[in-house]
C-alpha cells in the first residue's frame, strides 16, 4: 500500500509491533517469494494507544541470493497523536550487528524524532530503495539500498500515541533490485480493527490509504470500511477523515486538489452491518491519488464501545495507470 511517499522527505511507500503493555512483542519474519500475482498477504493489526511500542526480529533491506539476484523485504510506520497538544515521538532502531551502518552514517543504532500536531499523524519508510535514494533531498530513511537491517524498533513519547505497522512484506526475489522492492510491497493488505479511545470517546482507525494511478506505484491501495451497529436502535455515526498529506489529480481536468479533513455521517439500522469504501463515503472518486491519514468514528447515543464494531481493510487496487507523480 503503500504508500508511501515518493518525492519529498516523508514519502511513505505503501505506504506497520508491540502491545499497549510494556512487554515487547515478537514479530515473526515473513517468508515467501512474492510474484506480484499470488494471493495478497494480509495481517491484522490493532493496538490501543501507549507511551511505548517495541518490535523485535524485524528485517528491512536487500541481500544477494546464491544466484546473484536480489532478495528484498521491508516494513513501514504510521503514527497518530490523539492528544490536544503537540507531542514528540522518538524512534530507535537497534541492529543485530553493532557495526551496521545506517543510511545517514549512524552505526549500530539509528534514532529519529517525529513532531506531531494535535489530532494529526505521520508516516515513514524504512528501506531506501534506489529509485528514492537519488531524490534531492534524499529521504531520511534508515536502511540504504544495498544493505540489510535485522533487529528491533522502538517508539516512545511522554504522552500516549497510536502506532500502526505496515507489516513486514513477504520476501521478493528478482535480478532487478527496484523490481524486487515493488514486488515485495504489491501484494500487501492490512486488516485494521478500530480501537476505542476512552479520552476521545471515539473509535480510532489510525491508518488509512488511497494510492491510485501514481507514477511510481503501478499497484496502489484503497481502503474499505466495515462497520456494524450492535444495538437494537438505529444509529448515526459521525466519520472524520484526517489526511496526513496528499492530493488528487484528474487527467480529464488537469489540476491538483489537495486532500482536506472531511466529516460525513452514516446511519445504520438496528444490527445492520455495512461495507463501503472510503472513496465512496467521502466522494474521492476514481482519480490519481496519493494519501495516507486516519479515521475517527463517533457513535450516536448508546453506540459507544461495545455498541459498535468497525474495521478498515486496505487492499491493493491494481490500477496501473501512471497519471501523475506523488502529491504531498
């Protein structure tokens, strides 16, 4: 899904790990040869907000196979600040090899900070594929194009925040490094159950994605909401979509329209479950798009917490029409 940021410093490709407790989570490496035509790789990920997240046994980078081909695997991050004040989230990547050199010259450990406005977020990549390594300015992603990181990742802040992992891709193998990179990301899907936030009194889906017809990503992603009214009363929900970046381009009427925060309402009958794409809900349409963000869902009276269940499914859209470069 990526998404993924292609032109500026914060490109997210595809464009997600640890529980909300202080115990580290074990994330098993993904294996398999991604052909670009096999069934999509979907992982369910939902975590309450926390001050600390930690993930072990991760891999991002490229290695040579015995045949001299490239084996690529990657992952990425999304952060959301649910607080009424700005926060700083500090990240740390610790390599299994204490002599590992990161793309910015740091050795053994890579550190980076994210300044997040209230009710806003950011996405970030890990592996610096050659197609992005040549950009000026070069994105501050930690793993250089011909290196391979294995190790742990930590995120922390003085106030709780949401973290979503764009899970480790399957391994992809190709004689062409750039092709292997996109083959790794193309089949990825994300199953994101909404998390109830007691402070906001809202359901939080901290990562959304709509990448479509973008020049670099021949396979993009779109987001589909599944929401159910678990009560015996009609319920009206307020849905607030907050884009972290991005815009749309319509080749039939060639100009860029930047994404903005949008609020819509959705009504469900008692016990009704509805499946609808965010494109239809918010009127985005079938246009070139690069966008990642989050979705906040406010139930009507009596619909809080157990009265509502919701999840976002992010799936490849296989658009394949290179209409425009990334819009930040």
